[in-house]
C-alpha cells in the first residue's frame, strides 16, 4: 500500500444533558478531525437523547494532574473545615440561614 | 462470557503481607471498593489481564453484529427492521465504549483491531453459530443478550473506573436488546404452527451455546481467584450460569416452549434448577476456530477492514489538507 494507514487521532467527548448541567465527559472516539468527531459523537453517545450539546477535544491536548500529586493538591483542604457552612453553629431562633 | 477463558498471569493470589507497599496499597484500595484510574499505578498483570478481557469483550460486541446483521435486510416488517438496525447500531457503540476503556490502559485501537483480525485475540464463542431463521433474532436477543446482562450488571462495580463506566452505559442499553428478542419470541410462539416450530428450533439450537457463554466451571481456578481478588471478575462462571437458567426456565414456560434438556428439574432443596452442562468439547472446539462460522466471521471483519482502508486514509488526507489551508489563511 502506498499510504500506510495511520490511526485517526483520539478525541475526548463531553456532552451537556437536557437539564442545564455542565458538559460531562462521556468517553472518547477516533476521528480524522474535530468536525467528524462531533458527528461520530452524536452517533455513539447521544442515541437516546442524552444531550443537547457536544464538545470534543483532542485527547493529546488535555493536561491532567497526576495521581502522585494527590497529597499536595488536595490535603490542604482538609484542615480548613471552616470553609464548610456546618462549621458554624447558628442558634435555632435565628431561623433558616 | 463475552470475555471467555481469560487466564490471569499470576501464579496465585498473594496475601497482603506478601505484597510490596505499592501493590498492597493498590489491593487495599480495591478491597475498600475504590476505583483504579488510568494514570494510577497498577501491577502489570492487572493491566495485561484487563486489556485482554476488555479487548475480548469489545471484539465480541463488534463480531456480534454479524449474526444479526444477517437479518436486517430480511426482517418481516419495516418496524422490526428499524428495531434490529437500532440494536445492531447499539452493539457497535458498545464495542466503541469498550475499545476506549481498553485504550486507557496503553494499547492502541489499531493494535486491538490487528489482534482480532489475525485471530490472536478471541471473541465470544456464541457468535460462531449461524442465525438460520428470523426466530434466531428472538433467541439471540432473549438468550444471548440475556446471558450478557447477567455478566455485565455486576461488572458495573468492577475496580477499573473506565471499564465500570463503560458497563454502566452498556447495561442501560442492553435491556432493550433482551426485551426486543423476547418480544420476537412471544410473537412467534403465539403464531402459526410453523412459526412456533421455528421458535422452538431456535431455542433448541441456542440453549447450549448460551450456557457456554459463561465459560467452563472455574470454581477451583487460580486464574479466576486472581481476577476476583482484583475485582475484574465479580462472580464465578457457575454462579452466573445457574442464575441464567433460573431466570430463563419460567420465561420459556411462558412462551410455551420446551428447554432442550430432559434432565432440567427444579431442586427444592437447593432452590435452583438442576440442569445438564453444555457440550464442553464443542465449546473448546469452537474456541479453537472450528465452529460453524469462525472462518466466515473473521473473513467478514478482515474484508470490512481492508475495504475501508481507502476511506480511513482519504479522511486523514482530507483533514490534513483542511488543516493546512486553515493555517495558510491565518
């Protein structure tokens, strides 16, 4: 063969459902370009009214935190319990707050 | 199941004390019901096993389109045709969800495809049986998808996140498949004598192969024990097969059809049906490539891949050209 078949790049697919929630990652697929990825995403991921909007992004363009960073990234949140409303005791007489 | 005869690589299940700290942390996370995600550390065996298992499952979905695709052009009504078409399209989707999950483990889609086409990787034995009549569309949906559901529902809780999430999507769609199959069986069973005979014949031919889908008994298998410890296999093959039989027998009774097993009997003491094991020699023979349709199925997949090469290449070339034109315009 004169053109060795090259694999289509991988796209990650995000769908926004009907009820006003944000786009959510639903899976991935291979496509020659973004336009085709959206068309295929429609067929693969919204066969049953799962969404009203599709985003696709090249998987290779996604930057992600690594599992090793889990400690340094998320542990500082644990000693700031005052960020949660339940930290504060509000007397019943005050009513709903 | 859709992934039969997956042998894990380890020599047996290690106890927590025998593991190094990294592996121990991994196993403890699984024991606690945690999920393993693509970038997390995992033992080589876990990764390899999952690639094989998910890959085989994906291949089964793709090859599984062939026996049903056989009837799309000959469905008895336009409605049945549209339904079957939607079902077969779902199977393609299921294959894609699973390939995506496998790819997160570091294998490429092309590699998986090559391994299917060369016969290196397997797909479920069930798809090497022919679909001879329209009633087979009923039997396949009812029994084959029914058996698949038995296995897939617990896999929604499997330890590997992308696999579990793919299973959730698949299970949502699978119940349509089983019900459309049973619906066909109901129509046939309530039809003319000839139609009833066709339905019974389909049940006769698919019963044994459906029981084989769960794989041979694995109660004492080291491989199964490891897969279960890793939570990539949730139940033993015998357990799922029994559950399947217990559910199918009353469904067959409702249809007025006879399960082709003279020794099938309710066992009051066990609270389960006693039944005859399928022909395991036949099973191993089909896995080896000697089933009625092995050659035909692989040839069909190879032809589709070869015939599609110019489309894949053409679209890549077109995309590159458009990208270049866009860059030039900027």
